[in-house]
C-alpha cells in the first residue's frame, strides 16, 4: 500500500523545513537506502513548539494576573492551556463566534500578531469593569459586541500588551503597539493564509466565570530571534533585574543617617538632677582635648578631635573605632 502523509504530518514536515531542522538538499543527497528517522507525530513543530517561548508567557501571566486583578478589583487566576501551530487560515476557522480580537505590532520585529478573547470572557470582563458581579450572560447568537464593549476591551488589551512588553524585555526589547480592534475574523490578515503561526491559549478564571485568551504570533515574526530563544541565556534576567543591585546601592547611598558625638559621661543623683539650675556645671569624665566618640545610628564608629570650621562646631576623624564598647 502506498504511504500517504496526513494533513497534520505534512504541516509538521513543512514547519520542520521552515525552522531549519530538516534541510531538503541534505536529505536528497543521502546515499540510496540510507533512512533518517523523523517522528512527524511527536515533532516539536507538530506541537507548535518554539524553544523557551513558553517562559515569556509564564512571565506575562505573573504580570497580567496582578494588573487584571487590580483593574477588576477581583481575584483573577491565569493558567496556560497549551501552544499549537496552525496555518493562519486554519487558525481563523478555530476562533469562536463572536470573538474580540486585538491586532498588534511587536516592534521592531516584522509582521503583526493577534490577541483574542472568547465571548464569555469578554462579557465577564465588561460586566466587572462596569461595577457588576462579573457573571457572564449567554450572548445572543451571532451578536457583535457593542462599541462600548469593544472600547472597554481595548483597555484590557492595552494592559495585556504592556505586560507582554515587560515579559519580552529580558530577551529582546520590544514595543507592543495596538493597531486596531476587530470582531470579524474575515477582516484579519496579519499574514497570508498559508503562513504558519504559533498560538498560546490561556485560561482566565474570574470568580466562578472562566474564559480563554489566545495569542497568535507568526513564525516569521519569531524567526529573527530564534537563536536567542534557543540559548535561553537571557531568561535568567527575568528573576534578577541586572540594574537592581546598582539602583539599590544608589538608594542606600542616599539614605539619611543620624550621627552624634559623645563628649563624655557623668553620673549624678536624682536630687542633683532636680537641683540643677542655669549656670551650674556638670563635670564630665573626659578632658575637652581628648578624643571623642562619633556614633552613627547609636553605634560607635570613629574617634575624633573637636574643633571649629567655618564658624561651626566640628570634629575631625582621627581613627576608626574597632571596639563598639568604647
């Protein structure tokens, strides 16, 4: 029986060629009878896999969960459902109806990307933004969203793109620019129909209501930074800000600290204290010419000699105090 590849296997093979994991010239030049094993079913391309791209979405989830909770004033949970690759035309056919979409540019990368929300999530978000309970009502079949609903969703999309920009920052500096909002998938053409895209579906839970948010990014957009994605070296920066230590040091250096100079000590009785009057003298246990203790936040740090500078009382540091008890 003649072996014929399925549609999914053909797409996986094309993805592998596009990503450079299979080179047709080398395959054709192999000696006759030599067979190379390639698992089309379990291949990375079939799964919509892009190295380390899921780490960006992990970071996005952390940012967006906080911002969305603050905007809605409700507890929001976001979880990854999974990534897949599609031909763009096939992807559009998977979108539910109605659907709210935002087309955005990942500058300076080429091409445009897409973010979509299903109707349940849209109605829940809109209701919460307007002060409601967030309980989504079943929409009328094929009813398009109103201009007010789209305008409110534009704010949600704007927040999401800011969070996505932060998530991309450790790997590649980008600016997420929202181009327009759209409800009809037929009017969306971020890439030609036969081009491959990779999607990431996120489940958003708002109290008892849940819905899906999906990102769709063309492979041609990611291709220029595939090497950075593969190495993953920059992703350590997501946990530690490289500028953090320098900013912290700068802030610490500007922190105010109380400094005091101890001229000496004296012991008096409570009766002597009560009998003190203007003009009385208290004898200290140190001569005025002896070194005095300089304390920083109450801790002895230096010894110094008292004097006058520019008409003000001053002390000249003579040595560092090694014994805090002095």
